[in-house]
């Protein structure tokens, strides 16, 4: 398992050695969580799960407030009747466990994020259900971190062999995409000591050609912010952090 390099920061443009002595050598905290998606279909419940991990390092300088983090994981895949697959992406889901299992102080903020993640990691088997409430129109980006709106981006492909056919799936209306009687039963996250899940790239025949390209074929060096096409904002990295390890 690779570690994120720990870099000591400067304060006011000057490195203060006395404040940074303990920073870079301090071990990170790490928690593994299993995310499970359950879908009700006319043929019964179908489910899939994936183990994600999150590491966090304390600020490397005593006066700094920035925590270093590393997220690993891959999308949850749920195979549904009719040969279609629902994917719950890792995109924007790095802090899901910290939000839902946090021991919060009176201000609603974790007292010490590293200690908090260590405490969460000890609660193996404890499970939370993600509410997946619809995000109100116009809600600020800052408030979207509220756990009430913490739902993975759900997508599917019209044709699994064509990445440009990726389409968003409404968690409140799976039937429109997958047919009558198909509904999202629940999405849950549980603390686990299982290893990070790998291998999702085997589902996609085009994977090797999209390591550095958006699904619309353009380079991931830049992103077209003038379009709302989903294929222009998703890449292999939206499905897995493991493909380039």
C-alpha cells in the first residue's frame, strides 16, 4: 500500500524547524469502510459492495490547519436484471466515513480529526445508512457536505462497451432507467477491516484507453466547464483510485 508523501509546510514563507520536528514522521490514521448498495427489483433484491479506505495525517507544522489525506477505493457495481449495471461512484466520496461516524464536539466539528478517524476504525461492524436526500436547488457547495445529502453519484451505461453512453441515474427514480419495480432500497456504509476492493476495470473493455481521458474522449489535462454532458466530467478515476497503482 503506497503512502502519500508528507511535506512540511512553511509559515509566513519561513520554515520553522522547532514547530515541524514531529510533523513528517507522525503516522497517519486509517479507516476502512464497506459501502453497500441494495436495489429492489421484481426478481428480488440485488446488491453490490466495495471497500474504501481513508488515511489522514495531522498538519506538519504546529500553526497549520491543513490535514493531508489519501482516499482509496472503487465504485460499487450492482448487476441488475436485463444485463444492466448500476454504479455508485467514488467521485467526491472521500470523507463519507468521517462525516457519518464522527464524534463531534459542541460546534459540530470533530475535535481532532486524526484521533477521530482512529476511533472510527475501532468500531468494526458498526453501520450507518446514507440518507441520500435530494440536494435543494441553489444550496451552497459548503452546505452540500451535510451528511443528509451524502449520496454517491449513481450512473449506468447505455452500452457498457461505449464510455460516452454513461448516464446519470436518479436515486429517487431508478424505474425510469431500469424499468418498473426497480427502486433503490438503501445505501449503507459499515466500518470494516477488510482490504480495499479492486478489479472493477475488468468490467470495461475500453479501460486502458481512458486512463488519461474523459469519457467523451478529451484529455483530462483540462475539463470543459461549458457543458453539462456527464461524459465530459467522468474518467476512469471516477470509478477507481487503484487502476494506476
